[in-house]
């Protein structure tokens, strides 16, 4: 058997390295979610003209221009998202995911100071990111996947992908009014994130002719669960003069506070020759689990700007934000433990070079823009409409393919519309948001078409997959104006 271990060890070393660097990833879109019903209706174009409590996030300097203290509560009452990947796991083998969600968007308020004070304060608790995407499918076909075994085989393939996360931010904003038209501000945020990720692929080949019972199989299973605390600072400048408003913000890279992670993986091969001319079969198992691993999750720095023109009953704002690049980094670092069986293969594989449980991440630079229009129909009723881009931070850059998590690499485009009803002591806002995304000629996540023994009972993934994403959400918000 030693000659077989020697021949196969290089193949499996590559296999382990290839699968182990599949990145867990952060959110692949920075602007997929806005904060507050009015900001949602404006698609986030609220850097220059923000005039409510969401200024704590969009531009802390604008807190200084909010004349009346208030308390705001906003929630996404309903959000549905459909993700469809044509040819995602093979020729004419499609993937579908339909998710429904509702969650509180933000709770925010002003801390009232003396009228003569140049300082203003506000607070916010908000859902910064949330998502729940799942794919789960199984198929049973007849293939001659193992030529060394007589006749056809019953081929069973299964694919499971789930990625669920929620990230909450809490911040206290402070603004200082330099003059009647200029203010600066800063908000320190503390962030808490919970994420559960699972990626599983298995394939089985069972001969139809049962002369001698035989099962060939390949299995890959990843399961990652973590929590992460970090800190982010946002600083802003706001200038308001006559019919124009200008805003500029800087968001710092994240500062990691604490992280705790549980990672487990299994890769196994049973009774597969992988093209061995001697007809020998190979059995292999790599398995490990390490709990309580530290996690260092990074988010990049960003710069946002906004220009708003307001005349009569109409306000128009153009905003944009640039997010910097994150070089590939090790987000979860695990020890290299003796996890490979049979142990004879240790002589052929340097375990110190195999990062079986380590997880990498990266982010490409992104620049998004948003355009919003508000028109006051009458003193009580205002209409809002907007558009924004939401480009993916993971693109088709071959130098980073080894770090990319499957899924989420497509661009999104947002449209939103809403109304705001203002009364003497309150304001009610409702907005409807829709986004879509599509991508052609992307690589299949896995290929169950024409499986072969040499390729671990899988087909060769090709670039014929196509993805389409559609989402619709209803957001409402209520603001109560406090007495002066």
C-alpha cells in the first residue's frame, strides 16, 4: 500500500489546501441595508441633508442642525428574497433559495442639551447587517462513474449551503457646531455579530450489478459558528448654506475587541482509485474540530460624501461612498493537528503546511452612489424616491479566487419609494424597497453532471452558471417629537 500512499499524497495535499482556504467571508455588499424608513426610502442618500436621528450613522456632524429632540423607532416589517442559480450544481441542475425576514432596524433619540450649548448628542441601536440564505438539494441518477466496476452505478449527490448572520451596532454621536453653517461630529460604534455557516458536498456511487457490494464516496463538510465584537469610529463634516448642504464622513477600519469561533471540517474519500493504473482503491479521512478559536474579523475604512440642493418643496441629494481594499488575511487561525487517517500518509504530507481549519478573507475596493428626491406635496405629506448601486466586494479576480466564498459575488441595484406623514408631534414614514442582481458566466459551486472517479465522483465545474436575485421589503418608521 505504500506506493499508493506516495502516489495519492500529493493529490490529497492539494485537495485539503484547496478546500480549506474557502473563505467564510464578510457580507459581500455594504449597502444592502439602510437604517430608518426615511433613509431607506432615500436609498442611503442622506449624508448631506440628514435631519433626523439616523444622522448618528449617516453623518454625526448633522446632529448639530437638528433643532427638536425626538425618539424614533423603525422596523422592516417584511422582507422576501429569492435567489436562483441556473446550472449552479451541474448542467440543468439549478439552485433556489427563498427567504423571509423581519427585524427591528433602529431605535434612536436625541439627548437634549441647553439651548446655548454648541454640543449636541444622540444615540442609536441598529441592525447593521442581517441575512439568511440556504440552498439544499439532492439527486439520484445512473452513471458509469467507476469504470473499474462492472456496469452502471447509482449516483447520489447532495449539496447544502447555509449562511445566516446578524450584526448589531450601538453608537453615541456627538456634534459641535462651529458656526451657523458648519459643524463636525463623531460617533463611536460597538458592534456585535453572530454568524453560522455550513457548506456540505457529498457524492456516492453504488453499483447496480451487486456481484460484490461496493460503495465509492466523497464527502466534504464545513461548519463554522462564531461571535465577534469590534469597534468602529465615524467622523463627519456638515456644511449648510442657503439652498445647499454638503456632507463628508470618514469611517475607520474596525478595531477587534473579542471573538470566539467553533470550526469543524471533514474531508473523506472511500473506495476510489482516482485513476490508479494498478486498480487499487484508496480510503482517506481528514477530520478536525477546534472550539474557542479567536477570530479577527476586519472591515475596511470608507469615505462618503453628499451634496443636497433644496428649493421650495423639493430636495435632491447625490451621495457616494468609497470602501477601501482589504488584503487577504487570516480571519480564523487554527492549529495544525494530526487529523489525517490512515497515519501512514503523515510521511507524505507536511501537516504544518495544511491550514485545515484556518479561514481567510479579503475585500476588493468598492464605490457606490445613490440619488434621492423628496417632494413635499403639502405641509403634511411628502413623497420620496431613490436609486442606488450596491456593488460586490468580491469580484472575479483570479489572484484571489482561492480565498472567495461561493455565492454573493454579484452586483445589486436598489430602487425605493415612500411617503412621510408629518403631524404636530409625530412623523410616520413607510417605504417600499426593491433590489435585483444578476450575473452570467460564473463558476458552478459544484458539478454533479458526468461524475468521474478521477474527480472524486464529481464533474468538472464550468463557467456556465447564471444567478438572479430579487428582494422586496416594507419598512416603517415612527418619530415622536419631544417637548422643547
